[in-house]
C-alpha cells in the first residue's frame, strides 16, 4: 500500500468489496451447511425413530401389515394372521378379551391355592348349592346377553367395555401407558395359565405347591427333570436358536428380514 491521494479510499473500497464477496460466499456456505445439517438431523431422527420401535427380539424387522399403530404391537405374527386388515381388529380384541379372562383365572387360582380351598382343576367336578343344570340355565343366557352387548359396543366405538360403557373405565384411569400394560399383563397371564395347567397335568400340584417344591431343591425339582423334560429342552433350544438363525440370514445378505416359519 502506498499513501497517495485517494489511495486510502481505494484501499477501503477494495476491502469492502472483498468482504462483501467473502460474506456472500460465507452466507451461501452457511446455507448449504444448514441444509446438510438439517437433512442429516432429519435422517438421524428418522433412523432413530425406526430403530427405537420395540420388537419381539432386538433388531427384528416387523412384517409390513404390523405398522406399530396397535397397542402392544411388537411385530410378531409368525402365522401371518394379521395380513387380512378386516379381521385384524377382531384378533386384537379377541387377544385382549382372552387375556382379561386369563388374568381373572390366574388371580383366582393363586387365591384358592394360598387359602387351601382345594385343587383348582377339580373345582368343576365338585358339588355346589346349585346343580350343574341350574348353573348352565343361568350362566348361558346371562353370558350371551353380556357378550352381545360387549360386541355391539365394540363394533360402534372400537373399544371393549361392559354395561353400556365403552371402554369400561368408571374411575377414568385409561391412558396409552395403562392400555399397553394391560396387554402385556394379559399376555403374561395367558402364559401363566398355560403353566398352571401344565403343572397340574405333570405334577398333580397347584402353582404354590410347585413353587415350594422347586425352592426346596431347584436343581432337581424343575421342568427339565419332570416327565416333560425332553420336550421342554427342545422347546427352549428352538426359542434360543431362532433369533440366531434370523440374524445369520441378515448377515449373509438375505433381504427378507421377516419371520416366516410357515411359507404362507
């Protein structure tokens, strides 16, 4: 730089022009960076949202007809019963209804076992104040009316209920979290009832008695040492190996990630 008349002015004009060009480039760069960052963040959020969906085993790809919109949907449908969208809501309602009955049954079985009221599996053969014919004459019409009301209410509202209330929530406790907990407990109760029935058939004992027997000697009193030990061992092996096989198929490049043990 040389000091000359107008030199300072020329220098200042040159600096301002350079800064404007640099500023323009910087703004363009910032806009591009912002677009890339926004796109990247959106992509990341999308990937995280998809990966965050719980499935029946970590990393499982849910079938296309199970989009996660139903309560308790973990993408498990090996028989592909839910591919028919028209009957899928009926299956979901049937699962919940049977699960509610199972929860009531499990609670009743545990109660009768705790108070020593006798074997639950022989309760139907005992004599009561009402004979069997009278009991059936009362129970069948009563249940038919209640079930008819429940089904009609569900078809109108999509919610199961009783006594004209759909959903049945007299205390106003319903919430998405509570609905999910109900489905989980319903499924657990159905599995528990299957276990109670298996214990009665194999051991001839109730759940509390079987628990006491197991705690006395866990190594020798368990399902694997019972008369159905071989069957239980095979079942556990199949359940343990299935996810490994699915992950191996994915690692080998098979794009079909859906669980399809049955061809259709």
